[in-house]
C-alpha cells in the first residue's frame, strides 16, 4: 500500500475500543476464525504451511520469527473490529470530517507572475465531511495511491490554500515528495 492508504488505515485503527490479541496463538486463532475456520486459507494468507498454523492454534508453537509475527499482527489489525472502524469512517464522512497532518512538497499552478516552485511545507488541516467522504469512498472502491494523493491534494487545496474559496481562485496544487502524512478521523 501507499502512504496515504496506510495513513487512512491507521486512522481507522485509532477508533478501536479493544486492543488486538497479543500472543501469537491468540492472533492465529483469531485469523482462523476470521477465515471461517480454514487453516489452509490462513496458511496461504501468511505464506506458511497449514501444519504450522495448526501448531500455533494448538499452542505447540508459541514464538514466531520476527517476519511472521509482523505479518500476523498486520493481518489481525486489518480484520479487527470492522464495525467499529466502519462507524468511525461513516461518522467522519457524514459529520466530523478528518484532519490531515503532513509534511510534503507543494507546488502550484497559478496566474502568471506568481511563483510555482514547490517547497516543503508542514500542514495540519481539518477537511470537512464532504472531502472526507470522497477520500474514504475512494479508498473503499480500491483507488490507487496516486488517486488518493490527488483527492487529498484537492482537499488541502480548497481548505488550506484557497481558504474555502475565499482566495486564489485559479490555484492548482501539486502534492509530491510526501515525508509523512497522518490522518485522524
């Protein structure tokens, strides 16, 4: 995934009401339950053998290697509390909007006589529910990282640089060289 998509996923995880299972066995059992009790599906998902999955479920193996532990944690987080995540996303799209904090290079296309040289800026901006809805709907529809980045740039352009339509009418913003981006629902 990309930086914008990962940041949107982390924002959804911030809404969790309980923490994910901690031990390797508990995470593996959770993944097996999520895959309709199919150890074969979990093995394929994690890139390990079905027998290894069965051993984790039975408690015969307790400590995974670092790479497997990270994959297990990532897959468990991706599936944890889907209804809580869904409600938080719906609330952001309908009522509260979201906050984007980023450090990236912003370049401009504007009227003649203005500078269009990009420069690094650190911006924290609240986007209203309209922009949040577009961004979250695009992610749900499987938008590419470039499409998500363009939607985020459009939101920042309208709310930060154009001040909700109050200035810089012809301004177009380019959002590149993202150092970091953090989204809060």
